[in-house]
C-alpha cells in the first residue's frame, strides 16, 4: 500500500500537518517517534500557545492535538523512523522494522536542546531548569536565575529574563563570549546582568524545585554554592536530522535547508517545525509551519491525482 502522505514527527508541527491533511481526506500516517511531542513534553505550564488563556500543560497540548488529528482520520505509529529513501517514487520510510511507501513526505522531527550533562540536571527539568527562556521566563518573577552559555541565544535569553527575574547571572566556561559584538554590549550595559567567566555548573540542588547551584571556577578551581531559583541552559540545539544526512541539504549546524519556508529540494518532500527553524523554536511557530507544509502537500497530491 502506498500512503498519500507520511508525516515524520509527533510534535506541534507534525500534528498540525496531520490535522490539515486528515481533514482534506488524505488519511495521513504519522510516524510519531517514541518520544512524540518534542520539547513540549519537557514543559510544564504553557501560557503562550493561543487558545488557552489560563495556560495548559505541554503534554496536554500534544494529547489534544493528537486527538484532533485522529478524529479526522490520521493514523499513528509510535515508532522511530530509521531509514528513508527519497531517490525514487514512491518514497520509502522504514520504522520499527516495517517498510512504508508514500507519495509525499512531511518531515517534522524537531530539535533537542543541548543539556549540561550533569547527573542532577534532568530531575529538575520543569522544576526550575529550562531550555527556553521565552517559554518559561514569566514563571521566574522576582527570582535570581542563571543562564549557562556564551552565544547569541544566551545573550538574548539573559536580556529577556531581566523583564521578570530579580537578577540574571551568565555562567560561561570561557573568558569571552562567542556572541555578536552588539549582543555582548547590550548584556554588559544591563545593570541586572552579571557575568561569571571561566565557570561551570557542577551540581543543581534543591527539593521540589531548584534552590541552588554549585559552580566551579576553571582557573582557580574554587567551588562556590549560589542560591538561585532557576537555571536556563542556552548552549544550543541539535536538530534531529541524522536520518537525512546525504538525503537532503543541511546547513552547517545540521538543520534542513528549506526553500520558500517548507520546500526541500526534492519534489513532494516538505519540512516543518524546529528541524528547519534555527531562530524561533516555539510551539506556535512550529504549528504554523506544519500547516504550511500540509497546504503545500495538498497542492502536490491534488496534482498527482489529477494527472
């Protein structure tokens, strides 16, 4: 059986694409992955997704979107895609040992935040540890927080957090930032931001949520404990594109290169969400790009059916 469309990914981009293609009667198959939901699964209360004025849990958004897609006829395989072949039509996808074929593919495999990798970190994700300042910043009003990183994202996050936090401390392992000069100057000019050079977070401490961090100075080897309410990790993201190396054009950081927002260089293969988005990485923007990919897929499939 050749599917009309296979959607790779079960986060807001993939689920939005599933809703739209299902409503059009294309009976999409969503290969959602074992951790379907993407970064929303790591988010507690989401207050900036349209339509939920009182906020909603990240996993609840995913569950509702999936229910909506299923209502219109989308089918789901909770498996990870392990191989793709875009060299011939129909296109081929392998997942969980099963082979699938489709006339059209929408790639929405997302990106994963890079974490510090210390043992105490993951237990506090959603309890004071975050990888998204624009998502979670308002929950840290009046608190002292730290931002770990030295690139533009760390600078942007730090400046954004000063709107809410009592103080922001940037912890950076080197003695200079790799961020743009303009961003660094803005950070250094902000009186609510201090910088700890040549330093790393060794441990995150707390009870029900983050209460303090242990920080080591890499030059002096001195260790100090710092009471804080939040840790924002801003050391980058890794797009989930290992599967597409040699199959699609990727940029220097591994993101899929999109033409005209959602088009890849292969006819009938589209991309949506964080797997191609180096800048915004928001649930709402991912959802919107999933809609765009679905509408492009509709045009393509209608052309095939009329041929």
